[in-house]
């Protein structure tokens, strides 16, 4: 029997004259997520996208799981296709939802008749289909408030569609509709969450990671790659730029006051990330900073960092506490990878007493001892590119 995935677009419906372009990007992103499962055809009508498998061999359970991770989808349903004939609608409903109905005690029928030429009105469909279900499963009773099983019938132009409760989608708007940004990803808990949150608002991402061998290991880099592969479930294909940072950190350690090490290091990261981002046509940077979490994330420290950023810096977790961030990290399956005990460059040469209220003039004076442009140019020249796919 033919089954299909009905996709509801939610926020996209509010985009007015731009609605169609948002839907086109959503279809493109969904196709990419599903392409390894087989061929699907897509069509659009009335704020619904019809995702139709072209082979009965396609794993629709896996397809639905992947669809649930695509930004721009508010909700979706795995539906059975029936002819616009009431007898066939009844037969398909009992076949498609029969097992679920047999194991439940309450149900409710809802109907939407988008095709007004269908001879039965919605209340009549609900009444007559409910009677057929009760005749087959007499143990059931109708509960219009909190039914265990919701039987939904949608009468549309092409066919009738039968499904249970809609499943929640990832929400947001399609990745790529808001431009592109570069995320500074460390390997910790916060930055993958920050990237996920900005991708949900339509930004496509590339990653910038700073590695400091031999102080950081190859396993630390592989940890970041693993995190971005998990992010790709939601964010789509990405590029990761791994920047060699050892020489810069050693120069800061040798020539700058210890208490300013962290803030000067962060400023170098911002300078390099800005250049990488601009080369990749990014319009912003993203970090996982949260106010007051560590010494480099005080208001004054963030101001010193932003002074060298050449692009807007988005900090979506800035007002969240660790517990709130961890909830999202678990939701997107990055938490367990983030806590693997492989040190990143931010823990190298950490000062005993970092300055939490740095003065910009003193930081700039300390940086005069460094060959800033040369260090940055050499780091960018030595970058490694990693393609992230999922």
C-alpha cells in the first residue's frame, strides 16, 4: 500500500511573497538528507510538502527520523494514501492504523476536507468512520479530549491521506535562507549547541577549530570532527577549517603578561576566524560564550575580544546557564562526545589568575610585542580543510 510523508512548514507560511523560495530551499535540504535512502518526489500545496518515496524498498521509518531533523519543518506525518472514496478511506484506515487501534482503549477521528467537491462534509466523515472503527474494535470508546489514538483524514486535491498524530519537526527556518556564518568550535559542550541554534534560524555553517599540537592530540581534533558530524544531522554539509595555533600560543606565553594570556589568545582567534569567514562569504561569527561562565566570558573580556572582530558575533547561549545548554546538547546528541577527556587549545597555558576585567589599552599594549600579522598569516597558510558530511 502506498505511503507518503506529509510535511507541514509552520513559520515559512508567514514569509509572504518569499514563501515559495523558502519552501524550495526546504525541499532541497530534505532531498539531501534523504538521498542515500533512495528516490523521493516532492510537491507543494497549501503549506504542505508531499514527500513521496519512489520505491517500496525505502525505509520510511529512517526517512521520518531524518525528516524530523530538518530545520524549517514544524511537523510531519507518515500517511497512507487512499482514493477519494469513503469505502476506500475506511479500508485504508483500518489497515494502516488497525494495530494501534487494537492495542488502545480510546480514539478520536478528525477530518479536514480541503477538496470541497468531496460529497461528505467533515463531521459526517468523522461520524461514519468512527462508527466503522467501533464496529471493528468494540472495546474502544471515543474520547474527544485526550484520545490514545488520533485518526486523521485529510481530503485533498490529489487523494485522501490517513495518518495518526503529527510528529514534531525541528522547527525554525531552512538552513541557508539566512546566509552563512563561521562557528568557532572548541570541542566543548557550548559551541555545538550555539551552532545548532543559529542553523535553526537559517544560517548555513562552516567551522573554525584551533589545534595546538603537541599540546593537543589528534584525538582532540577527531572529537571536533565527530561533533560536527552530529551537528550535520541538523545543519547539513559543512566545512571545518583546522587552524594550527601552537606558534601563536607560545608567542603569547613568552612575550605577554600571564594574566592577559586568555584574552589575547581569544583576540587572535577572532582575527583568524574573521579572515576565514570572509573568505567563505560568511556574514557573521558564532561562539558558544555564556556570560560569567569562565574568565574570558565577562562583559569586559567579551568587549576586548569583539574589538578585533571584523564581523558581527552571534552568541546564542549568552544568557543560558550550563544546565540549559546541556539539555540541548543531549537533545542533539553532542553531549557525550563533548565530555570526552581530550583537551583543546583553550586549556593550554591557562593562567593561574586570569584578568576578568581587562582594559583594552593594556591588552593592545601587550600585543605590540607580537608579530601579529605574520603569526596570523602563517596560521591561515597552515590550515587543514575537513569536509563534514552526514
